[in-house]
C-alpha cells in the first residue's frame, strides 16, 4: 500500500464539522484513497473513497489535493455516534490489498 | 445473506486445543481477508484470498495458523494448539476484487483461550 499517515487522535465538538487529515505522498496515480471507521466493538465500516475528484455521500465528504499527496475526510455535523477510529487507506493498485494502520481516534464531545 | 457472516460469534477454548473460525462472504465477492484485533489494538492483517491468484499469507503469525477458501466462497481460519496470546477478535472482510469497490466486514469472532 501507499503508506498513509494520520494523527493518532483528535477531539471534535458535537454538531461541528470534523476534518480528518491523511498524508499519502507515495500514492500511485491509479491507487484510490479509502476511508473506513471502526466504532467500538464493531467491525470496520466503509465511509467513502476517491481517486482524483472530491467526493460526497450521505456520511461524509472527501477532499483530495490536486497532487493527490494528501486528503481530508469531513464529517459535516459530528454526532456522539461518530466517535470511532478512522482509517485512511490506499490499497495497492496491483492487487487491491487492504492494510490498516493505526488510524485516528476521533472523540466527539457534547 | 446480505452481508459477511462469521461464526461462531464467540468461542472459548482451552489452551492447546484447535479451533476453526468460519467466514461466509458476500456472494460474488472474489476477495476475502482475515484480520486479527487484540484488545485495544489495531487491525492486524493475516491473509488475503484474491480470486484465482495465490493467497497472500504474509500476515499469518506462525505455522499454527492456516486458512483455506473452498470453491471461492466460504473461508475457514484454523488455529492449531491455541495459546493465550491468540485471544482476540478475528475479523473477515470481502470485496469485489477491483480498485473501485469497498470491502464489507463481518462482526467478527471473539476468541478467548483459557
């Protein structure tokens, strides 16, 4: 995988936007950026993915820089249920293998 | 089924016994992964079945661990002579083996070795 780096933790106020950064400076041109999250005691859950363009779905938005060396996951209105570990992954282009790093532990506070 | 199913959901076994964990992936998904997550730790990659290609076994921690995927569908993770350090949640995921599709995870099997 293209190595990704994320901050180990961050806090966010309930109702505010949460902006989660991810660096992937070695990403190849055909490797996607994926975001997953893992809520305590549950299996990981897919959030969103993108290649070059910014993406938005019902859960979040993904902003990818023009050089594709970094991205930001945006949770527009964080709720307490968004407290989780968030993983940024760039699966290998040759075999799509998913490898998870330590992720960012996001704590949403009331 | 609609999602990835794992069984059993919980397993308690005595040290030294063998255990088998089962994963039923989403129908049609050619990629299947096994991960291990010890208490308070991250997801540790174990093995990746990638369609007709040879499986990537690079994450298996010892020769006590093995996995197979029969007929490109159901997968079984076997741990022989279990040790207390094998206690963890074992997670399975499946996906269509393309660059542009997400993986779906099961709820895991919690293994406790006593």
